[in-house]
């Protein structure tokens, strides 16, 4: 029996593998294909010249040094881009954890003696997923939109549209609410300190993402790498034409696709905050975060403690009745 699920998983993995093998959406094929076709056409021209007797064959261009240098440059480019991608993912993971912790602390710790206080606390906790959504839009260079309507008031949405950094404004509103609650005595100083430190972590994550966004790869490095890639691919037919003949355009196109594809992958993941298939799933992260907050606010603080107290009281009463019965019998 256990073998059947394993076999199904293996078949599903094989099917997914072949689906990804021929998948165009999310790949770098559309981006690199014009360059690949250019190199293949150029190699076809070199092949035709070689067939007419022109001395275009030059195997000396296939020296090992250019290949090693180009390979190191490509690896450095891809690794640098992936570090930026992974750093962005870790920062957003911190945003998720800090938001959950701060929402939980606010929901449990802040007392709400009046119904209006309860509604104000709910509105303040809704600011936390609103911070994440505003941060996502800010990193994408988009203004506040309808995603924030259910979390903020109309006045708050209008005010955010006038700000240069909307998530920072939302963080200010959360801090202002916390300070107000501490002044009213519904939040003690230790709880306030913890909440403000958690809020500082959210602002730090925002700053880290802005650092990634506003620090692109140096232009000189990108230009030089592109020039080397093009020179390398255009030199390939001179090395191959005498040995492989009519297979030259195909082989040049294949090698060009490989090297241009590696460079394009680095470009794709350099800025991980956009809408591309290879970017971080920020929309899903924000929706999950909002659902977590809604689930948290469906719980009633103190119910667990009241239930535990009731259980302990029942146990104490039972023990007291048992002791009284023993005394009467004795």
C-alpha cells in the first residue's frame, strides 16, 4: 500500500518536469531569443563565406582564458542577483513574523473597557496588514489603491496618496495609537516597549527592501558584461565553421541561448518586488497576512484564562466536597 502514493508522486514529478521543460511563461526565452537569432544569423553568414573559400576559420579565438573569464563574470552576476532576491525574501519573512507578533500582542494586551475602545483596537490592528500592502505598492512604485480600502478609512487613504512613503505614515499611526493607550493606562510600559521594538523591526524591513530596490547593479559592470557576451558569441562561428560545417548556426544558437539566458536570469531576479513570474509572490504574502490577522481577531482574549479558572474552581469545589464527606464519615 505505501508504494502506490510514492509511485503517484514520482509520476507527478515527471509530468511537472516535462511541463517545466517546455514552458515559455516565466522563462527567459522571449527575452534572449532576438540575441540568439542574431548570433545564429551571423554564424550562417560566416558559414556561407567559408563555403566560398574565404579564410574566416580562426580556431585561435577558442582560447581557454576568454571562456574562463566570461564564466566567472556570469557566475558573479547571477550569484549577486540571487543574493538580492533571497535578501528580499528574508526581509518579507520578517515582515510576516513581526506583523503576527505585534497583532497578537496588541489584541491580547490592550484593554478595551468601552465598546468604542474595542473598535479602535481593531482599526489599529488592521493598520498592520495595511502596512504590508502599502510597502508592497511602495516598492513597486504604485500609489495606494483599492487593496487598502477595507483596512483604512477614506480619510486615511486620501492622506496616504499625498505621502512620499505611505508605509512609514502607517507605522506612525500605529505608534501614535500605542502611545495613546499607554497614556490611558490600557497598555503598561513593558508592553509598549515590546510593541514599539516590533514596529521598529517592520520599519527596518522596509528600509532593507528600499536598499535593494535603490541599489541596482553598477551600469559599467552591466555594459561590460553585455559587450563581452556579444563578442564571445559572435566569435563562436569563426572557431567552429571549419570543424562542424553546416551545424555551426545551430551550435552557435544553442551556446548563445545558454550564456544569454544565464545573464537574463540575473536581470530577472535583480529586483524581486515586481509583477514578473520570477519575482516574489508579494500579493499572496499580503493576502495570507491579512487572513492571519482576521483569524486572530476572531478569537476572544481571556477566554482561555476564564476556562482554565473555571476548571480549577470546579476541581477545588470537588476536592472540598470530598474532604467534607470524609470528615462526616469519620
